[in-house]
C-alpha cells in the first residue's frame, strides 16, 4: 500500500471539470500529470497539466469513472490521507476507511489525442465577474448559443436561442490582435461558460476560422478548455 500525496486545489479543479466529462484519466507525461478529456459529443475538450508531485499515484495511468463521486468520498469525512493498493484507492481518516475501486482506462471514453486550437488571431481577458454575468444571462434568457463577433475594433459576445428573439450582448476590448485581421463572426454553444470552473480569470483566445480556447495558469496548474463553431443553428443540441 503506497501513500498518494496530492494537491487539494488541483483535485478540486478536476472535480469542477467533471461538468464536461465525469470520467477522468490521469496520465504521466514528461514528468508531469496530464488530464485530457472531452464531453461525449466532443464539442468541448480540456487539458490540465501539473507537476508530478500534485498526484503521486503508482504506474503511468490512473482512471476514475465517477471522479465527482470519488471527490465527495474524500470530502465526506474530512480526509486525512489516501493510499493506492492494487486496483483501488483507500481513503483514510482517523476513524474511517473507504475503499474506492478504480476503473480500467481502456473501459472509459477515449481521451482526445490533442486539446489545442493552434495559433490564434485575437484574445481578450475574461474575468470572474464577466463569467458570473454571462452565466446569469445565459440562464435568464435560456440561451443555447454564443455569437463571437469582431467588428475591427471590439469583440461582441451575444447570447441567444434560435427559438426566440431574446438576447444578451457583452463587449470586450482585445488584448492582442493579429496583423490585418478582418471582421468575422461565428457561433459556439453558450454552455461552455457554465461548464468551466468558476472563480478564475481566463484568457479567451479566438481563431477566426471558428475555434476558441479559455486558458489560465495558476499555482503551477495549466488549464485549457477548447470548443468550436456550431455547424448549424436550430438543430438539436448534440453537445448537451
């Protein structure tokens, strides 16, 4: 039985990302711990990279089918330590012990090969308060889509739903623009704003061809969330 050391902020972030994909596969790559996952429709993906000491499990991969349930088990009795043994993690407190059976990585939804959109054309800062406002508007007008529009000077984010005319606009000033960038607009699913971990400031980067990424680096935790253009407005939301 080997004790597993862990970073609490890191595991909390992974728990918050289970809104995108509940099953989590941790992998060791180049002396880092890497998690690359996507929702079942592959419309939203994420990648988290941290130092290897943030989760010191044995072997090269560790898979948990219901990571939110595992995290709740850790929190339920005020976890003091966790240990790895065979195909399970043992959660121990002063007076309790929980045996949590691990999953086979091959039995879970396959991870994406890459989570990146390459070089971007324009970016802006998306603050915690911005995300709170967008999420609130998303709920109030029952939005399904977010229009990403660049008019040559500013970026306009428009939340809307194809079944009614209610909408919400929020304007952002770019912090970087590629040379000669022309006007563009495309739509993504607005649910991405409610699925990303709250309480963080992000850099929102856009590729004019129809891809976006939300990134932050904090306490040696690198996160990127990516999503892309909705092919056709009005169809059933295959990403739900």
